């Protein structure tokens, strides 16, 4: 029985740190406000607010404040009734409130309810909010605007400077009145398209026409729910119709681009250890006798552009559910994240109207991945961050997940009469039209128009769902599972029912609040939900198990054998779709692609006067600089399996090439996880960029000890509008590069995803992102105790460079420092790459190398410096010994110190080899270009001799390391330790 | 007979599997039990030899780290937990478990009864979550989990790990009463500053022990340092141990040995 409303009263409890104790959040808020342009802020006190609707009146609120909501040691609090406000402490003149808008997920409220009830009080509803008390002379409007930039996000929160009125704990909404909506499809093409546009359906004219013909045969008009279901299922996001469509490029015609390139390579390679490719929510490869490993990377770009924190958090939440929905449910064991954002120091007037500043985006996505991933207890062990101005309006957020799936749990399938069970979070109006939203371009009004597509995740809800799912899986309580992602129930149920049929009643779906229409329930993308197919005989056991883990699970219908997707709302049928039409009725797209052109000429840069200064500048370039500030915020060690961590060496300063993970607590068998991405090369030649990305991804896992003959790859394409022939052309060339590299290296693709229409439109026009390809790699490691890290280990070792250096500076970090792209893009020799990777495996497996690092962005100089960081060692190198070749189409001569040092020629490794192992190592490398180019030294200094024999670079490692570490360090502890305890 | 460890699980607990594995590897029997099961009946607590509250984000650390679970345990399971300690059993709280024990008032546990919070674990001075390895020294004469004088390297990962005593009296009582179990130390000696003291803990406290020596809480994660290959510098020979074992294994072995008698 709900308590009688008359006994319920609302109070706010506001908690702040007691004088004499440090307020770390307040200190951080002050720093952020200053960064966001607020002047005259002398001090900030943070307030944690709780709005409660409870029985027991003010006395109960006081009891809860003291025993539950405030910390008994550090906090003080006030209980406030309606109209009462917290008195400002002396010297504090203003107050900013950050309050989630109605309907936005407030995950912390759940814990409040649980604690309040555990403490024996009766409570109806709770909401949390935060406030900041500000001391100083800050001007009110400037402060509010800075707060809107730094402390909250108006896409999901109200930023109030009115002194903080009451926050209503109860979301009140009226139940929806049922009205079946039928949409007549008109004859006029123009009006037909208008229906698509008005409904935000993102359906093309050809698609609308196909739908019109289909329903004409059935002699009826579709309901709104049917149209929505088709729109979700046919969306670019779900169907990838462009890249699985026909493409003509340079005289070649593909009927299905992806199938004839990437999939075809996987089929041709036909590796027995590929268990499931391109069919389930993730790719699956064999691991050991008991387990397979799953791998999937998703993008969550558009939500992250508008609300970086929520977008990245729900991005990681979504890809984890992909893992949980692979086979009968894999257990996530590691996450990866890759971000592409605008330059962190972009001037405010350079940020397009309506877009968030790049640093704000970066901090938001990092916090989102941190808070979601850490709470889920999955190590975030590998990733990358790339900066390019063209990502400012449309950043890219890639979230990846590796899972462990028991062998024998790969096959799944709903059977007629199985129950349709939705489990996890409740359904609200959040995330409606996410699938179609992500298939459109962003524009300056997206922040307001599309905020319904943005959500805040609830990691603990997903963690509970994961715990329950694994228990139910191991007891065999269901026959099929998939996640509720884009398209919500419409996609999840539609997909599971594809081979049979289903009959569901949306009225059974648990709701967050009343007022949702049947169509909204059906397409809501509320997070943390999965759909299970449960045989009737297991219904009771499954529901009981889920309840014991505090997971709500509800039967909403049944799978059938009718081949139709029937949706009811109570008694009324509101959808009855032919599943064959739904899944196969989308008209095929055919597009013309054009070969893209390089956008720059080769520059003629003079050799810098000081190579030492040049190297420091490169190490401080955002694309190269240390990402420790980010990496340390991620729990990369939970589950106790991370054996090679993001930073190696005695002082954990040398960046690792790949993460090495031991998925089983009771075994030393492992996997190496890495990635390759560099959109700059694509400005010259997308095909070469594709080869380079694969080369880098494979190089990274091989350098850490992964087996070159057991590398599985993922592709993630991100591009602007493929209606532009040159963008589609770039994507097509990338797909061809993926095919060629996979075949040559024997590394099959096992899954992939594309995200198109990454454009930002404002008054100045529409700007596409650079076409970007992320290649993620996963390699088998027979015994993680043979893994090798990049840090230098000993004095007097040989430094052996494997691979040939050419004057390949096009798209390099060195050119980027000069604002140039050039033409001399690095070229991959695939045959030699295959031999090189095999040789490195042989070296590492034979324990012939003490350290191994791949040579990538910034070239040899950067690789050498990174290997020395935090080791206390240095190196002496002679550039004249570097194996060089002319090449790069003869654009440049390689006979120059700076070119040897900064060229980004592919397939190169820098190895540290003990003198006593050198002969054996060289034997393994016989026939491949390599040379000993120097020695490690006891003095922590890099000393490089140039081609003419003179010392051309002589820098203390510490100075290089400072440049590397400082560039992207966005804050050390702000609070002075003086306020660190009781006086 | 293997000592029986109850590894407590709640929504958001995420280090329970590796903690149970560490206990089993040390010769114990570990059972992971959901707090919901204990709320229905605490027999499992009365039948075990030790309660382990592992790391994670119990209930999302909503309100404050460990707070919601602490309120739940205090209101519903205080008696069986007190009985466990009184009959010679052990209680170990790692990271989030430590936060729970401190917020329940079980640690530092200067004055009985539990329920009175004497200290807290609050926001790191850096005001953000950080994962890093730290150097520690074990200083407790009476903890059954660690030996005085031992130097250890362990990982930690938290946002709210800064130990703050309630007042000067508690601070003194903790120091003089031997309640400090583990302390952060600097690589080169001397007082550790950030990041050697990673969170700004008063008196560089990383772990606390109660009056009996049988209740321990610590911010670092020994279960993530069971093996040599867990150490970030294992490829260059650290930690200097000939075996395949890491420093974290000692805590679990000591507990099992103590319970075996």
C-alpha cells in the first residue's frame, strides 16, 4: 500500500563541508569556473542537495540528515522546508544551483531511497542536486554563464542563479490517454517526405515509397508505431545501408561494399579460431578449451557532442550490453575508449556556434567513461585520444568491450512460445529517436531540439543486470538475449523475433513515470535494459532470481511462429508487421563514389636548428603527449587481470603499446588489446590510411607479446555525409585497404560498425569530420609472463631498429606542428609487414628482447624518448646507422637528420636487446631490414649523432619527460593540504 | 578444515570474484553472498569465520562512498557482525569495504559500541578518481593481516580515500593506540606528498585496525597484487621476489593462518 499522501511532506536537506575541513569539490569547481571565464571568484563551497518526500515530517528529515545524508565527521547540514533557503556563510554572496531537468535520470536517488529505507524511515521519492556557494565579486550573469559551461550542462540540467528555490522530489505526470494513431500515406512524394521529416524518422523518399506500396497491398495505412518501428530498423545506425549498399568507384562496382571487401577477406582467410563473425552483437574468437573471447567497438558520437558526460557514459553502457548480449551472454572483462576531439586550446571564438568547447567535451567524455566503467568494475585498459580542429563540432567517441563467453554458449535463438521478458531499468521518455538522430547531421540547434536523445546512464542498474544475467545464464534459464540499444524494444524484440514472430503488450512494460504513449514505450531508448527469451517452465525461476538481485524483470509477451511482429496496447492491436518486410524490405541504396584528392602539397621545411627543441615540441603535441591524466582516472586493474598496464617501467611513465590482460584468474593465458587510428594520413590517401591503421593496430599488439598469427580486428568507420561522392570514395578506399591488409597479414575482421553523417551544420555551412577509421586489435598471448613492455631495462643493451625508414612525413605529427599535411604519406609493404610481425613474435617468444616499442606518431625520436621515461636510463644513438631507403615517390630525400628522426614509416619496432642475446636476435631477423643504432646508457640523457657525425641532439630525459607529461595534465590536487584535517 | 570466508556482495560490488579467488588461493574457503540474502536471515554470518567486504561502488556510492551499505549493515546486521568479531572472527574491508567499515564506526574502533563514526574517508585532494600503485609500510603490532615493518607495493583506485579523523583527540588516539595499520611512504624516504600520498590522507594513513587486531580496513587492493605479473614494473624485475607471488597475497595468507590457529 502506498502511504496516504496527506502524511507525506517535502523537505530539502543541504549538506556542505564543515569549516576546517577541505572541500575538494568546491576547490575543483572554483578552478573550473575560472577556466570558464568567471572573474572575481574568491572561493566556492559545494553543496550536496537532497530533496525528499517522506513521512515523519521535519523530525524525520533531521534524523536522516544526521545519520544518512551528511558525513558525521566532515559535514554540516540544513533541513529546509518549502520557501526556506540556506543562509549564505559570511563572505559568500551568490549561489548557483545545478538541477537535473524533469525526466533526466538521477541515479543517485536510488541509493538515497535504499539508505533512507534501511534507516527505518518511510519515503516516497527523492531527488539529488548540487549547488555552489560563491564568495567574491563575480558578476552574476558572467558567473551563471561560466557555471553553465563548467558545472552543468543545460541540455540536461537547469543552471539557476536565483538562490535555489524548492526542488520538487516527485515527478508528476498524467497517464497517457490511449488513442490509436493511423498515418495515411499520401500520393504526393513531397507530402510523403514531409511525414518522414515531421516525425523525425530519417526515412528517404524511396523508403517511404516502399512502405506506402507495402501497406497498399495490405489495404490499410500504417500506425505511428509501425512507421516508427520501420524507421528504427531501417535507420543507417541499425542497418548500415550505405556501406552494405551498391557503390561504384573508379570503374569498380560493388553490389555490397562491406560484404565484398571486409567480410570477403574474413571468409577467404577462414581461420578455425574465428567462432562467430559479423553476426552477433560482437565478434567471437576462441580463447582456450573453456572460453571464447568477444570483442566489439561502438560509437556514441552525437549524444556525446551535446552532453559529453552522459553520451560517453551511455556509450560505454551500450557496448557493455553488446557484450552481455553476445551469444547467451559474455562477461565484460576489459574496455577500450578512443576519443577524437577538437584541439584542447582552441580559442573560444573559434568554437562553432552551439558546439561545446573541445576541452569541455574531453573532460566530459573522460568523466563519463570513468564513472560508468569504474562503477561497472570493468578495467578500461587501452585507448587513444586524437585532436583535430574538424572534430570540434562533431567529436567521435568510440567505446569498446572485450568479453569472456563460455564455449558452448555461442548459439542462441528464441523459440515459439518462449516468453518475451524485458529486464533492467524502467522505460521513460529518454533517448527517443536515438537511432535516427545518430543517422543525421548535428546542427547548432541540436542542443535544444534533440536533448531528448541524450541520457544519463545508471551504471549500478547495469551492474545489477550483469550479475543477474550471468547467474541466469549459468542456470540455463533463457534461450536468447539481446540488448536494448538504438531503437529500444522495437529493435530488440524485432531482431529476436526475426526468425519466428512475437506478440507483445507494451502496457506491461514498467515505466518510470506515467504519460508515455504506446509508440514512445516501444521506441524509447532508456538505458540498462535487455530482452530475454524465456521458456515458460523457467519463468518463475528467472523472475525470482532477478528479484533477488534487485533487477526488475517483466513478461511483456510471447514469441510466436507467425512471422509477424504484433504489438498491443492493452486490448488494442497497435502494430502488426510482416517481419520479412521489416528486415528485408528496405530498398537497396546505390551510390556513386569519387576518388578523394590530397588536400596539400609537399612542404619544404628546413631542418630545425635544434632537434632537441623540436623533439620537445613534438612530445608536447596533444596527439603525442602523455594521456596519464585520463588513464589514471580509469580503473584499469579491477578484475585483477591487467598484466601490461597503460604505463610501464619503474616509475610507470613509459606508455605501453597495448594492454595485456589475463582474463582468467587461474591461468596465465592472455590477450593483447590495441588499436590503430590516424585520420591525418587520410587527408592524403585514404587507402594508405587504412593500411596504416591496420599496420599500427597489429604492430601494437605484437609489440606487447601478442601472436601475429592470432590477431582479430574490428573496423569502425566514421565519416561525413556519404551523399558526397568524395566522402563515400574515401570510405570505399578504406574498406579496400582493410580487405587487402587483412588478407596479407592473415588477420581477419570479426566485427565492425560505421557511423556516417558526422557533420556539423551552422550558419557557416556544413562541415564534415575527417574520414576516420579506427582499427581495434585483439591478439592471443600464450603466456602473459612472456609479455614485453616498452621501457628500457638495462645499461649497455643494444638498441635495435627493425624496419626501414623513408622520408615519409606526409600526415606526420612533425608536419602537423607546422600546420601542414604534405603528400609523402607512409606506404605499407604488406608482404614485408607480415614477415616483420612474425619475426617480432619470434624474438619476444624466444625472450630475446628486453623491451619493444612500436615506432609511430612522431617517429623514431618520440619512440626513443618514450622508452626512456621513468627508467633512469638514457640512450646513445647514431642516426647514420638507421636503415633507410629512398621512397615516398621520390618527393624528398631521406638524407637528413630531422627526416630520419620524425618520419613515420610503418612497420618499425625499436627493441632493446641484451648484448649476449644480440647474435641470436639477429638470426631471427635475418633477411629483414634492421640495424643496431645505439646503446642504452646509465646517464638519463638522449644523445643522438647525426649523419655528419656531430652530436645533433643531447637532451636530459627529464626535460623531455616534463614536456610529454605537462601538455595534457589538466590538474593536480587543487586543495592545499593545510586544510586537510582538524585543527 | 578450511576457514570459511563470507565475501559480501551488494549492488555495485565489483571486486568480489578476485577477492574470493585470493582467499581460496591462500587456503581458505570463500563464499560470495549477496547482502539481500543476509537481510533475509543472517545465519551465513553466524556460520562463517570471517567477513570480507570487497571493493567496488556499493549502491553507486550514492550519498558518499560506502555510506548506503554502511547504513544497511548498521541497521540490520550489526549484532551478527559484532558477534563474529567477539568470537574471534575476522573482518576485512578493502577499498569500498574500508569505506563501509569506517562509516559504520567499526574503524578505527577506538570506543565501543560501533555506530559512532570517529573518522571518515572523503574526497581525494585531487578531487578525482585515481588508479595508481603506492608504496606502503605496515606499522601495526596487532593486526592479524600484516606484519609490522613490512614494506609493500600495492595498487589503489578510488575517489574517496582521504582519511580524516573527527577531531584532534581521535587523531591522537588513532596514532597512540596503534590503530594505524598501513601508511603511505615516499620512494626516497621522508614525508610522502602527492602522489606518494595519493589522496591527502591525514598522517598518511592507508589502512586502520581496530582494538582487537581482527578488523582491518585498507584503501589499497591486495587482491590485485597476488601475482608478480600484477606489479606494473614486473617486466623489469620488480617486485624483488623470486617467486610468482605479489605482495598482496600476504594479507590473505596471514588471515587463513590466523584462523587455522
